[in-house]
C-alpha cells in the first residue's frame, strides 16, 4: 500500500521533462548572453585602439565585426547585430540585460525588446521595459505584439517618429534558397504590406474554380508572379476545358480590404491616440488619417472599462456601414440566437472584434481566420439545458487549436468579458485576454473621457461624405446625453465567407 501511495505522489514524467527543458533553455540563454558580452568587449577593445591611433571616434571599431566574422566563422551581419544589442544592453536596457544574463529571456527575445524599444522616449523607457518583462515568458512574435501595444499606451508620440525612420529603410530583396527556390523578403509600411497580402488572397480565392488542384498557399504564391508578369490574373489549373473562369472577362478588382480602427477625435485631428491596423497592431495617427481619406466607416457600440466597473470591454453590437448620424437600432444587443448552434452575423462580428486573434496562448492567427468555439460545449440534443450561443461562451480559436481543445488535451474556462483560463495537459494554468481593436482602443484612450471611438473600414471606396457624420457627432456631443461609447471595428467583407463554426 505504501508503494502505491508513493507512486501516486510522484511528479508526472511530463512535468519533469518540461522542467528539464526549461533549465536547458535558461543555460542556453546564459551562454548566448556570454557570447554577446564577449563580442561587445572585443568591439570596445578595437574602438579604444582606434582612438589611441587618432582615428575619428565616429569610425572607431568598425573593423571589429569583420575580424570577429573571420575568426568565429559567423556571418558579419550577425556579429554586427550582436554588437548593437550589446551596446543597447550596457547603456539603455539594464532590466533586459539582467533578464538575459540570468536566463529568463533568450537571444531572440532580447533582440525583439531591443528593436522595439529603440526610439522610445527616455521618460517612458523604464516603464515600458518593466511592463514588457513582467508580462511573462512568451515567443518573440507575441513579445513583439506586446511591445507595440505597450508603446501605443505609454509613449504614443514615438510611433510617428519611429514609423518615418522605418519607412526610410523600406526595401524588397530576393535571396536564394534550396532546391531551385528563392525567398522574397519585403520590408514595407504595414498598410502597404497588408494591401499586397489581401490582393493575393483575393486572387487565390476568386480567380479560380473549386477544381483547381493547388493549395491556397500555392495559389497565393502564383498570384504574386501573376502580378509581376503583367497578366494580373491567376489562371485556373482545373482539367475542365469549359471552366467558367477561363471564358469570363477579367474580373474587376476591388481595392484591397484594409481594416483600421481609429478614435473619432483622432480622425478629426483633435488628439493623437494611436489607431489599430487589423492583423498588425497600433499605428500612428497620421498614417491612420491618411488611410481614412477614402474609407468607408462603420460603428461599433461598446461599453468600455469605465462603464462596466473594470470588468473589461463589452462589444454590444456592430452597425451596417453608416451614412447618417445616430445610433442604429441594430446596435441593441440581441441574443435570440442563443439556442441555435451557429452565431448570427452581428454576434460573430462582436466576438471577432472583441478577440482580435486566436485565444489560445501565444497564437497570433487573426480572428477573421478563426472558428467561433463554444467554450463549454453546446448541447445539440437539448440546447436550453446546455451552454448557449452567447458572447460569454464564445471565443475565437484557429482550426488547429480548436481541434486540440475539442480533443480535451487542453481545457478552458471563460469568465466575463472574454477572459480565458487554460489548463495544460500537465495541470499548469495560462490566461489569455481579448486583443481586439475595440479593446485596444479602450486601453489606450484617455480615462478622463467616455470612449466614443469610431470603427473605420478602409476598403478604399469613396466615403468623404461620411466625415459629415463624424463632425456632427463631435458637435452634438456636449449637449447630447452620454450613451455607451461608439467604437470602430473591422467589418467582414460581404464577399468573403466567415470561417466555419
């Protein structure tokens, strides 16, 4: 009996293995830090020697990367990046240096923090660095998103300056790969990159029939070539000689769908609150206003944190494209679909706007590509006795993580305002919060005023007259009674089907 009890009390092998991997990761991170530190020391040594020889201090140490590259067999660009990181850690990012030296973060994470915090004001640096490091150990992609959100909140003035500097370095390069392939790397302004991505997606979906044998990824790649060779059209590869895509005229191209969420006052130039580019994150106010010059507007009716006593931001409803002032009737919350399995269109938009992306820990798949999952399963046999199709029981999950959750490998509970508590197969707990555009604006807007934000859908169709609504909204604000905020949202394109549920 005692032997059985000891076996039951033993730590599960999976936990032991995870702890061992965490320890190895920390040791590797410390070794990476030691290498960066040593490379930076050598740079200082070369710089001091150059200064003693009378070389201009602006050019001292320039040969250090060349010498280290030859001696260590490392790419010269990699050595230069290590020197730049080492200098940042020694002179600016003291908290990051401590976390890197003790193995709490690794080289990739340290590089993200260094790159993202370059250019922020000295006054905000300490707050930002602390907030970034206190948010938990996450992959570099998630860390980059966190940095963008925190910068928009604590140092929004730096976004414009940083965007101008980054845009000056825009470029597209072609690099050789294996097996007769190449990589096309583009460093472009976020809105331009998303316009290209949405154009390729539209061609991959609408230019061919369902009999085309290529995957969506392959069609996107071929669509880029079609844009470059001047044809501008993706040819269907089905075996049907009468395929309608071959006989019909070339399709009329809509402008790419770019979804931007912007505060109404920011759009009118009354403040500089950062906007939110769907699929990217915060962008500076000037860029958002430029994108809005030829956009179609849509409103989201929301309660912000101030309205709901700190319980999060609730999306109450989303209007159709608005061309007249006033709150439409369809903004009033309606849960008549609660006993049906598939959420209605308005409810689907609310959840996608609230969540922003897949709600599984560290997943960045945009909400528009996700399923809407019932956190507690829907009872198909007797819906009234099961968990209903209501906002507090729905969350966005990409197909991969939806299947993982359905198989019961990970379990999840949802609290109010879409906060999810995940339990791993080994019993560890992880939390995710909504990251949608409306929630983002609720966090970054000034707490001294009620957030009446406006969802801006830049589909690049003519809508200058919609500005009349914005101006009217601002003029009547002081005299009108305060109502729940109006928040801008990204709206689904009617020509594109929502993912399955």
